C-alpha cells in the first residue's frame, strides 16, 4: 500500500470508528479510499506536496459526517425489512435483480439514494456529488479539479500539454552514430523524457535546463555494440528543471532500454523495429502514434495512456495508476495493482489482470483473458473467445465466441439474435436465467444446461457463487 493510500485510509478510519461497523459503511469507505487516492495522486503528480494534496482532496467532499450518520440510521432501521423488499422487487421484476438497503436501491442498471440517481448505466451517468460526476464522455472529478470531455482534458482548469516544458533553454546537443549498434541504454533519474524520431541516421539528444552547467550535461559511453546515455550530475541545493529529447533513427534495430525516475515519459510519432523496454518510477507515461517490434513498459507510480500502438507483442504494467489504451495492434498483456484498465479497439489476443480496479474492453478482435480481483468487468464489441474471472464485481459482456465466466457476483451476458450456442450456467447461492426459447438438459434454479438454436458451435459457461446469472 503506498503512502497516500495509507494516509487517506488512516484519516477515514478515525472518522468511521465513531460508527458501528456495517457492510454499507465498509463499502462506502473502500469507494472513498479509491476515489480520494486517485484524486490526491493526480495533485501530487502535478507538483503538490502529499500532505497538502490529501487535505485539499478530502476537503472537496464536504460534510461527510452527515452522510455517515444517515447511512448508519437507515441501515439500522431497515435491516429487518431489507430482505422482504428485495424479494418483492424481484417478484415484480423477474428479469432484473434488485437490492434495497434503506434509501439505497440497486438494480442491474441503476443505483439510487432516495430520489437521487447516483448511477445509471443505460445513460452512462454517475453522480456522486462533488466527488465524481459522469455524463456520457464527460467526467468531472473533485468538483471539477479534473475534467474530461471526450478528448478534451483539463486539470485545475488548465489543459495538460502533450509537449514537455517549453520554457527551458536548450543547453546541450549531442549525436551518436548507430553503426554496429545493438543496445542503447538511457537513464535519466530527474528529468522529463521524450522519445521521438530523428530526421537523420544518428541518435540525437537535446537537453533543456533551467540552469546551465557542464556538470549537469549527459554522460555517454560506448562499449562494443552498447551505447549508454546517463543523466549528468544532479545539484544538491538548488533544483534544476530538466527535460530531454532523445531522437532515434527509424532504421534503428536492437534493444533500447529507458529508465525514467522522477519525471514524465513520452514517446510519439516513432516507428522502428526495436525492442523497447521502459520503466518510469514517478510520473505519467504516454505513447502516441508509435510502432515497435516489441514493447515492455512498467510504471511504479503514475498513469499510462497509449493511443495508436503497433507491436508484435506488448506488456504493460502499472503498480499505482490507471491504464488507458486505444487503437492497439499486437498480442498484449496488461496488468495493474491499483488502477482501472480501459482498452478500446484492440486487434490481437489480450490478457488483462487487475487487482484493484475495474476493467472495460470496448472493441476487440482476438482472444480475451480477463482477471479482475476487485472491480467489475464490462466487455463490448468482442469478436473472439473470452475467459473472464472476476472475484468481486459485476460482469457484463457481449458474446460472439466461446465464453467462460467465473464470478462471485452478478453476471449478465448478451448473445446476438439468431446465434446458436450451448450453455452451462451455474450459480451456487443465486438464481440462473436462460432464454425462453432454450432447450434444457437440466433446468434447476441454480444450474441450467441446454442450448439455443440448431447445431450450436459456440459454448457459454458461467460458474458464479452468488447474485444473478442471466443470458439474453
């Protein structure tokens, strides 16, 4: 657990310990920890001190104590009648699961608190007050601190620049021949790093700094077929802001490694048959319009955004930060420890592994393997087979090939009209719903086996512990 998450959890624990523990309070706290951590981390990435970032983020919530009191009172008053209300709702709407807990009302497509709609999946809307608001492609976090409207993004009212800092002066330029070169090792521990395409056949390094001193310039060595480029000395008293442009020839081959310590890492408008292995410690990573033979990208603290990547194989991992991928070609593996994963328009097989964060795949041609330990899974536009394993979270998927789902919660699958398929749907503690035109070999409340249509060549298998399993 990182320091920001630990501090936020500690502060919330101090507030929550004044109330009798309940499932509703636990779920609310976990949601707050995740949302507050993400918002505070964004401020830290923008240069704010962690303590101040945490304090300002928490202050955006407003009167949290009143909300806690209301949740506790409603949970205590309605605990005895909650199950009856759930049964009545399920009887009136047999095709939709429903949960009541005081003012909280959850169905498959809506979450309401009294008369207020918090989540409406049919309209892609989320309204959590000042904390989070979503309306289609428009997302507002922390009362507008972070605002995303389609491709337009602002942070604290300002649009982030794709280019790195432009106010620094060019203080050093060096070129390196690539003849008989097989390995390039780049190491900058305190700088914003940008990789791009060189116009010629040599490697060009441009260093921009707020203060010029020969001691701060890069150090380069070549031994055999290996070139090493390292950041120069770093001042101990007065800080120096540094950004570096490293331009690589497009005909470069071999292995390129990049170590970026404290600073952003960007690569754009580059195509080459290299094996790129990059690691960023603290800072966001962005790749645009890039094609490489192989990509291995790891980020310790920071979000990852990739748009238009072509690679035979790619591996992407973020320890703390969301991963957003769009228009990718190649066999991929994506993993996060703390952060959501969003993939749009993937061509090629894909394996996704999220420990804490939801997964959303929209538009994919290939075989999908998805593992989500804590977070929901939503798959749309998949052309190919799917294997989804979700420990805690709802699974929603469109099925066009063989589909296997293992889940501890609700599962909703959609099969195109006219598609013939076999199914084996099991739910240990909840109900199973199959299409009315299905032919059954086993028709039990918790287990249904059968098929839809004639000569089915596609199989759908679901194994769930609780909730509702349904296939349409």
